[in-house]
C-alpha cells in the first residue's frame, strides 16, 4: 500500500503514521523528520533546511524532491510506504506522480483552535523520534520508549502561527487526488485511538493487496 498523509501541521499525521507503520509493516517516511535529523547532524542539507524551517517556510523543491526520490528508491519501499508531510504543494504532488502511483491520499483534518492547543503540548522523543505530548508522557519521558523529550524549534508559538498561515493543505493538491479517486478525509478531533479507528477503516477498505 502506497499511502500519503495530508493535513495541517499538528493534526497528528506523525502519530497516526507511527501506528499505521507498526500495524501494516510499512516504512514511515517523514520529510520533516529527515530534515530534523540532518539539522541535528549538522549536514549541508540540514544547514540549508534550518533557515527555512525556522521561518515556517517550506524547504525548496529541488532539495525535498530529490530526498523523497532517493528514499522511495530504497528496498524497504518496494511493497509500499507511508509518506508523512509530502507532498505539500501541487508541484510536489506532480513530481511524486512521476515517481510512483499512490493508492490512498488520506487527509487528517483538525480545526485551527485544536491545532494550536495540541502543538503547544507536543514534544518529540530524542530516542525513538516519535511525537508525544505533555498529556501522554510518563515521569517527563516518552511513554513509548522512556527517551528524553524536546520541543521542536518550529513548535514555538510565533513559528506555529507562521506555519499555519504558510502551510495549509492547498486546494489544488486535494483536487488532484480527488480526481484520481484516491482522496479520503477524516476528522482528528477525538483521541488518538478514535482517529486511528477512522484511519484503519479507510485503509482496510482501500487496501486490496
Ligand atoms: P513537519 O515535521 O512535516 O511538520 O515538517 C517540518 C518542517 O520541515 C516544515 O515546516 C517544512 O519547513 C519542512 N518540510 C517538511 N516536509 C516538507 C516538504 N514536503 N516540502 C518542503 N518543506 C518541508
């Protein structure tokens, strides 16, 4: 199953991708996470990406597209993958179409009010790289693996506002996947498990493998 997760920043795409990855045995490819790893390791890519990410802007196409093409060419993507955070605009959607066919484009939607609430309590685990939350952590550590957590630089309130303005899911991307007959949308207002039940219903319906 080749799946892309669309949705506004903070709608819970990363959390759902982690759950889907565990259940369906698919690699979880998060472009944001790849950039964060490169920033942490102070690579050339990381240095360039950081200046955009810190301003709530998208990293330029030529860097992002190549990174995705290289990743999808790896062996573990042969039977499918979960793309989280890509494509983010119509140019990326068209580029991706040139690489492979997508089975399901699933939009995980959430109101702006809820997004701000969730992003303010979001933390990232420095050990398993999964998102967590002040509400889920145990003794100040990641509830999944016990790792130390940190706040993403771009989860600071001033950057959250910029990201919400600059990174809404474009209508032409939604229409692109609607026309292909692969678009689905669910609402992520409820708890993670409730949202995951909606996700599974869509995937099991669409997955004819
Ligand atoms: P995310 O973890 O998906 O919220 O991504 C964090 C940041 O990485 C975004 O705010 C962008 O600056 C950058 N980024 C992630 N994915 C993409 C993409 N597909 N195209 C351009 N920039 C991206």
